C-alpha cells in the first residue's frame, strides 16, 4: 500500500513551510544570540542557561505530554480538546507557583544560588506557553506550517529586538528573561490566530485518565531527554562555574542551531505524517527512511562544515572572548550521526504509541550522560564534550535495536539510508582540510571561510550525486517537479 498522494503533497508542502519557519526562527535566533554574546559577559549567559532549566522542565510537565493525544486521536472531540487545554493550563500555573515558592532551593540544587529570582521569573513563562500549546499542536496535525512560519518570524524579530534593547540599557541577565517572555507571548497569540478554536468547558476526568498513560510516557521521555542535555550544564555549573557554562552552551548552541535549522523542519512534519501511516507498516517504513535520508543529506555538510571552520568562525562571529568555545564546538560536531537518527526516532515511536520505548532509551542515555560527564568534568570543558559524544555513539546501537523491535525497521537499513551523506561529507572534510594547509595565503579569515565553504559545497554535492545513483536522483527530481507543478497549479 503506497502513501496517499494527497498526504505526500501535504507533507512536502509542510516541509517547505517548515524550512521557511525554521530558517526565520534560526536566523533571528542566531543574529540575536550573536549580538547578545557581544553585549553580555559569559557569566550572565551561564546564569540564565542554568536558571532556564526549571522553566524547560515546567514546560514539558505542563504541555509536553497531553498534547500528543491531539496528534494520535482519529478524531478530536470537544471533550478531548477542552480536557487537554485546561489540564495543560492548570499544570502550568502549578509549575509557576512552585518556582516562586521554592526558588531558593531550586537555585541551590542547580549550583547557582544567585539565580533564584531569575528562576522564579522564568517559571511564569510556562502558563503563557501552555495557553498556545493545544492550538499549535492542532495546527501541526493539519499540516498548518505556513501560518506558524509567521509565528516564528514575529516572535524572533520582536523578542530579539527588545532583548537587545534591554541589554544595551544595562539589564544584564534580565534582558534574556525579557526575550523569553516576549517570544512566548507572541507565539501564543499567533497560535490562537492561526487556529481558530476557542476552548469550551467540556472538561472530563474520564477523558483525562484515558490520555494519561500515553501523555505521561511522552512527558516523562521528554523530561529525561531534556535532562540528557541540561545535566551537562548543571555538572559544568557545579564543577567549573557560571562562566564555563556560558562557554560550553555557546559551543552547543552553535551546533544545535545548525542541526535544528536543517533537521527540525523534517522532524516536525514527520510526527503527523507517520501518525497517519501507523496502520500501514510498509508505508510507515518507507516514509521514515525517506525523511531520514533527505534530512541527513542536508544537515551533514552544514554541521560538519561548521566544525571544520569553527576555529575561524567563532572568534569572527562572537568575538575573541568566546575562543574557548572552539575546541568544544569542534568535538560536538561529531554528534552529526546521532543527531540525524535521534531527531526522528522519537516522533516515529510516538506516532505508533510506543512512548515507553522512548522513555527506556532516554533513561539509559541520561544515566550515561551523568556518569560520563561527571567523570570528565575535572579535566575541563573539552573533556566533557568528548565524554558526551562517546556516550552518544555507545547508546546509538541500543537505540537502533529498540527501534527495530518496535517498528521492524532493521538497523542496517537505517544506516544504509544515511551512508551516502556520510561518505560524501567525509570527502568534503578532506578537501576543506587540504585547503586549510594554505590558510596563510588568503587575504583574511573571511575570505578563507567563504572559499572553504564554496569548495566544501561543490565537493559534497558532486560526491553525493555520484553515490546516490541515477535512479534515486531521478525520483528526487520527479518528486520536486511534481511538487512545483502543483504549487503553480
């Protein structure tokens, strides 16, 4: 059974609009991040990053789990919609009040007692997010990515602009808090405008109890996945200080911005697409492999290319004070393969209702991260990054095995789907490194970066074209021509 043509076209259109959305989102995030990095000291960045842990946890508790019911339900009834909305909002206010009351204890546990008031303030961002969570998920369920592109654009421009203005006027770490409030408020407003639904009062405890097993598993999995990343910040904060957190997170953010910008448009579309194919294993498998392969082909050269040029780009973009981030960023780019698979395993498993598999895998990853990074912390930031990369590859085998058991998609088939981009990006890396031997011959660092990027793109494109084969190229071009023709029609 083949994927329905209409679903294929809607998924393709959603990928396109997701790229628009994430391009604007990541572009403004990047510009604001660069500007703030030049305006604020590393200590302010580190303090905000650690304080933000509580708000991120609260966001998942309040909104992360129950909204998954809106993706998987064959039909969204008024009772289900109202129950999810009001449950999310109630949980969000509980999180906000708890952050206010327990701000001192939370700040001490995170290793930054001076950040108590920042934690309390960020906790009240969670109800703002919860107000728009149902609207956004229902819009995505209907492939409404076009309207959400506006959401990202407005929130990025206005939130980032006000944050920069606040930093210029000496608000320090609070300028980052301002950005968070403005961004989430605008996102929620646009989510309501783009999906014309007003919650009623058909709340049902019985409906809530039916959604809790899946929602609880999804939220628990998301929490553990969050801890996998953010536990590094807490470990670095307690071992090496707030400034070290700022340096580490700047390197992480640089790589993450590229990964999210090139992978998340596909990942966002994959959940509603795969959810609609959950009853057709063959179509599900083919759609999953196609999304992973195309995403890898786009993301690999961008992530690896940044790592190859990080020693030039980071000082040029952020300023000389951020040079300690260079070796950390170079190590983190080795996460390119785990990124390509992790971003899609969770949506695929959620689509078939196997959040329990996500949770078990995330627990192993979290435990490994804490152990490896804690052992590495006394040796510095680069050692922490290396420990995380090693842990990621060790648990990748477990992920592929568990994914195979849940979906019958064999590990070798998944690895074969990303093999051409891996080989092509390795060829690209050799070419860029060889060019680097003549770095001193270039007029300045920017000239070298531009030449290296152009060379890398040309070599990668040629190598990938030779490796994927004529049949695959023909299918990709035919699909693209059909999509363009439909847009014109």
